[in-house]
C-alpha cells in the first residue's frame, strides 16, 4: 500500500487530507506540520508520494524542494496552495515538483493526481532500469547447441516464481541469463542486481535488507534494501557463495518466511521479489566442507541453469565479437569497425579460459585502440595468439566434434559473405545441397 506524506502547518487540514486519502484512495498516510518535520519523516519512512504546502513558517515548501534536489532518490512531490498563485506553483515545478493542485480541489481529483504521480514515478524507474539493461553490450548472443539448450531452459523456468541458481565461470554471462529470465517472466517489473563479492562485508547486510535511520554511524536516513527495491520483480544475487555464515543464515530466514526486518528496525516488511542467485564456485563442495549452508543451497537450487564457457561454444564467437565490437565503437564515439577474416579466425582460436566473454570484450577493445583503419587487420594481433581452432575441454567428444564442425562452416560462410554455393566449393563439398544438409544438422540457419 503506497505511503503518502501530507505536509501542512495547519494540522486540521493535513489530518482531513490524510483521512480522505485513506478513505477514497486506499493509501497509507502520514502527516508533518512543517518542512523540517517533513525531511525527518522522509529520512525515517519509505514515503512513496508527498503532498506539500508551499506557504509555511520556517522551512517552507520551496526549501523542502531544494533539499530534495540533493537526494539520490526522492519521492514525487505534489504541491498544493490556497493562494492560487500560478507563478509560485510553476516555480515549484522548476524545483522538481511533478504537479500542483489547489487546496479547494475535490478530493477525488487529489486522489487521481496522487495515483498519476505514483504511476509516473514507476514508469520513470522502469525506463531507467531499461536503459541500463540496453546499455549492456553483450546480450545472450549465440545459436550454438549449448546456447540453444540454455535459452530453452530459460523459457521453461521464467514463468515459475521459484528461485533459480545460475552456475558458470567468471565472465560467462550469468547476469545476462538472470536478465533474460526476468525479461521472459515479466520485464515490466523491477530488476535489481547485487554483487555480494564486490561490496564490503560490513555493507552487504544493509544493501540486501535495508536499514533504518540511525541504525549505525552515517545512517542519516532510511534505506530500502535490494529486496524491497526489487518489489514484485527479480532480485539477482551475484557471487552468492561469497556471503558470510551469518548473512547466509539471515538470507535463509528471509527466503523461508518471505519477510525481513531492516537493520536497526523492528517492523517486518513483506518480500515479494523472485530471487535468482549466481556463483562461479562449486556450492556442493562448499556445503560439504562447511563454508556454505546446505539448507540455503537446497532453498536456492530449486532450478539450476549452467552457463557454458566460451570454449564450449566457440562457433558463437563471430556473432558475439561483432555485437561486442559494435558496442565498443558506439561507446568510443567511433565509426563501426569490422574484423578481417584472419582476426576473426584468431579470436575463434582462443580458449578465453580466464574470463570468457568479458575477456573477449577486453581483447576487442585493445584491438580497436591499436587499429586506425575501418577494417581491423591481423597486424594488430598479439604475437602469442593462436590462429588454429582450440579443442576445448569439459564436454563430450560428440559435442566437441559438432562444435568444431559448426565453427568451420560458420567461418567459411563468413569468409564467403554467406554465399552458400561458393562456401560449398571452398569446403570441397559436392554441391550446395550437401552444405545445406550439414547446416541443418548443425542448427545453422541459411544466410
């Protein structure tokens, strides 16, 4: 239920507004009798919308709006006034208010204005998250058998609200898998990512569960944790294996009870977010040695998705390299570059065992910086790069053989600009029909 704060130095009017909003709009309400009290209330409670009087002694409505301009996240503000001064209302809009109303307006219109402000704030948050997602430069690219299988698994688990555990090596794209699960399951809701391995242990608890004002030194306002920010959407917990024992225990309680208590607080908050966790560690081994709770593992691994390392899907490298290269050139403000066949062959020949897709992206960035031409040629390749195909490890002989065949065909198609007949001739096949038969068997679509 959204919480609306009414700020007015006339307590009777503020309380009447609060009562009518509860009755007509099904809102939770609070009242503040001045600007300073309003700021304190915003720091102490998760306010979703504020109705603010402009004319108040002490810190007036304009002062409150100026204070909120310095905040990273502030609720939408509707200003109301009894003077009917249009110029002052427009000044409030310029300071960040979303709209203004007259104190004599019918309450049903006030309710509609609050609902509109809440909806506008929700859409703004979702657009911000969508832009962040679109800025990600390596989507789930690839049509290799391993990636096709992963995409099928994602489509199966996405509509199911239970937890998912994503396993994969560093840099293999575990967050992209989590985002795809979220997109397939309802992308109109929030997606919140938290990397447990990248945050100081003393801050993880606050970032995950939130904290109340005054919970510790420096906690000058209430903070909603990742669980609350994810709301009815998806919470992605990366590097879950790095959590300390005490945080594992608290996370288990939240997953079991579907409610939490903020750090330094007493009131319980309902948890509605779907949890997708990820790790590069072997959690089964960690559970056996006692560094990871077995009961938490069983709670997380309702569904398990394994992200294949890049060496097991080398035929995806050309498409992935092109997508990454386009993003790098866009970020650098450069015209689009293309890779010479020798360079693409060299990229496909690496194992990328240290950091997978992230390592590939870094290598492409170095090639872009080293080259001054539109076509990035082999002269900028590192001396120690192998041009031959890597054999790969960690999969069956049949799968490795199919992947090697697929890489050969895709590379030949690329070198012949997708022309099937010329590609068949280059591979020494009888005719184009023979190549099309091989392509169908390997799951390669005709260009």
